[in-house]
């Protein structure tokens, strides 16, 4: 099977194959994975129901699996970005929600969520509400029917902050966990 025994999947209407029913190879099929009405990925185990692209190269990815969550690999390069990308196709208007622990802060870097190139959410520094919930918040946004590109981006500042990074400026890391893509209407 495609999903490990510890994975919770409620994607009854989908085969999980690439759009068009192919394998996403060079036969011209879409690079977007078609999802059913509800897909859940908690990142436990080696197999996942959401096809995230970790950026970079296989030998040098920008993101990695870390203790059951996805996390970026910080880089000191000014202006660099680390993108975690999800290319999905949904039949109906849907939402995507993920739990996230945000430990980035300007003037060093910021975290942003993009849907189809449009910046939706931006986090310049952790808020007090994040600290009160163990550092975890829920990121939630809508997506339109059809093909959608979702990008979780850590963007480094393009200037030298002129100071050392200390604890109040975070570690430069983001953790993503418990992602759910849910249709807002039935098929």
C-alpha cells in the first residue's frame, strides 16, 4: 500500500495518483497530485499522503523530516529562501491547514505562506500566543478548485543585520506538522 499503517488517511475518493492517472513521468501528465475530499498527513513514518517537494536537490534539500515534522534547514546566505512546495489539484473549493512552530524573526528572516504565487500569511516574529501554546499555531487558508501550488517559505533578509543572533531572534527554523486538505463542499 502507499500509506504506512500509522498514517491517518480519509481520502476515500482519491487514488493518490498524479492528475490524469499517470505516474507524473515524462508522458505529459500533470505534476499536480489529485486529492479527494479530505487528505491528512501527520508526517509519521517514511511515507506521506501529501507530495511535498523539499526544495534544493536530493543530496542537498532545503527542508527535511525531523521527529515527525517537516523543518527547514537554515542557511546563512543573505537573501536566500527555503521553499517547501506542495502541488495539488482539488475538485472543489478547499482549505489547507497545518500546525506550525515558527522560530524565525526579523531582522534575520521571516516565514510566509504563498498560494499560487500570492502571499497569504507572513510571520516576522513569533507572537506571545505562539509561546503560550508551546510555540505551535494553526496556519489555515483557502484554495480554489483545480491546480494549486502551496509554498511554505523561509526568506532570509537581504541585508546584514549588523548584530549577532540571540535567543529573542529565534533559531531561523520552522516546523510544519498535521497538514489537512479539506473540501468545503461534497462531490
